[in-house]
């Protein structure tokens, strides 16, 4: 049934409001967003999420005393293993060396990242709440060990809005080998409006379903159809936020039909850039494509890109979960991500983008300085002390914050929680973590719950 005159006039008024929202979005202030609380150092974020738990003592936290005491009991240290199979101290089987002008220690797992240490800010005193992959991944990404809460990218989208009309504000690039523990909860909008959900691109084939128009439908015909639907739905959108969110999603989908193929066209990159990332390498290529695509997306206005390196659990070959053999597992994972991650840092810097881009190297916890079982070759989960790093806007490059004890069990200086990490990321985006809130279920919710202190020591 055709709408009556009053409905059409009401719809026209609603279209005015929608047009205002559209203009705000174009200027980077989407509906419901507010200006930053302070001048932002970072305009965009690339989060590298390494699910499974990277061993700090085998990568960026050199422990010569642990190597010296290999085979001894961990006397005087709390050993609270996840699987209840405590072993003995095991020094790293990987060779460490100093790199860069800062002399940072890096293991031979990361020969390419080792050349970037003067541009990296290391956090060696990280702690997490859970030794279980799924809740620990949730805390890393959402601040809570329970599901149902918005992730970091969703909070950034909610607080700052869109910076481009033609691409999503928050994009997720999953590992081609599978999803991490918890799946899409790691990029959920939780209780925030639906438009702040991370948009997951497919790791193989078409990045997004149904981008192509049906055969026989012209671009002009599709545009007219969408305009009519928008007019008819505008009255409902004013009364129901979920309808407005759905309309915005459909309109975004229409724009994605042209913008995603262009953004994803890695063939447009120079041959030297493709070699830098390893795009055409049969082994590294699938991982490298995600890292290069991440750079292309933030270059085109996407505010937050989450690149996931590590897939479903159950096999040591598709994530960092090194229970059986630390050498086999970490060689495999580092061999896939080292070149693309280092290339991303070098590429951003060469393009002058590092001054306003923040790169985060994250994992849900570390791994124990002891073996998982007597005489074993793997390590168990360890949330009591581990390493993450950041690079880019507003940070002290080549800087090390925090220190674990001589065996790598727990921080003795510069302890930092994931709440502190989140507060610092928001600060660099111009946001006060205590002021970015949303009313849900009787409380003003925020990413950092009732916690979080700036890690001021790392700020430039």
C-alpha cells in the first residue's frame, strides 16, 4: 500500500535528520559520537591479535638466568599451571641477540622485526586475569572475561564515528586458517549499537558476500530502488534505532560494492611493496595479504583494523598454543608473521603514516618459564607476566616499560594490566577512558570497567 501524504511528509522530515547524520559522518562525527576529549595523537589503529599465547621468554624477554638454570625446580616461585602438569625450568631454545641502536634483545624467531626495534615500544610487565584462552581473549579485546561486552574497536567506532563514507569504521581480517577462541565475540559490539560491530572480511575469495549486483540490474536502477526503500523506511528509522542501524548497514553495503574491490586490489601495489610483505610467497602470502590490506584500509579512512594471526584451537600448527613443543610451534607461527609485521611498520613509516597510526602487537597471555610436565618440550599458559608491544603515534620509540624477574615469572617493575593498556590506547586516540561510557543494564559501562591507569612512562 502506498503511504499517505502525512507519512510522506513525516518521512521527508526524517530524511532531513538522516542527511544531518550523513554530513556528520562525512566529517568524522557520526551520530552518537562526540569530539575527542583532547587532541588525538593517533587517528587510526591496527591491532595484531596473536591468539594462543606467545611465550615472552622465547621472543622479546631475554632471560639468561633461566637458560643457566634449565632443568632445575622452580623453587621460590608460584607455579599455578592451567593443565596441572608443572615441569622444570627451561631456558629458551632460541638464540637471542641485541639489535638496533637501543640494543633490544630479540630471539632469532623474528629476524625482520628485530630490525624494527628502534621504532617499537615494549611492555614487558603485562598481566591478565584468566589462564583460559577464551576468557583471556575476551579480556584482551573487550576488557572483560565474560562475553557480551564491546571490543576495543567497537568503542573507538562508537566514540569517534566514521572517518570515511565508503568503508566500515572497524574491519576484522581473520586468519585464513580459522577463527580464534571465542570467534566473533572478539570483535563484537556487545551492547553498543549494531553499526559498531566489527565487519569481518573473508580471508579467501570474495571479502564480503553479495557485493556484485544481480545480472541485468544497472547501477542506476539499483540506486533508484535503494532511494525508494530509504524513503519508505525513514519514518520507522526515527522511532527505532535498530531500523536506522539496519538502513545504515544497507547503505554502507551499497557503497562497498565499489570501495571494497578497489581497497582489496593488491595488484595495484608496486612490486617492491608486494615483495616487502611477502604477498607472492606461497607460504607467507596468505598472512602477508592481510597485513598489506590492513595498511590499504587505514590509508582509506578505516579507523580500526584487527589483523588476527592464529586460528582455531586443537592443532599446534595454527596458533601460538605451544603445549607440545615450543620449537615447532613458535617457529611455525613466527615464520608466517615476522616478515609481514615488520613490513607493515616499515611501510607505514615510509609513507609518513606512522605519526598518526598506532600499531598494537597483542596476545592474551604468555607461557610458563617451566615445561608442561617433567622432561617435556612445551610450555603452559601464563597470565602472570608477558610481553606485548606498541608502535607509532604518541609513543617513545625504542623504549622498554616494565621488567619481569630473572626467570620471567612475574613483573618486578612496571606491572601493567590490560585495563591500563586499553586506557592508554584510548588516550592516544584523544579519549579519556573514564568518559567513554554507555548506559546498559543499569550502569554506565566502559571498556576499562572500574579500573585502568595510563601507562604514562611510554608516552612521548
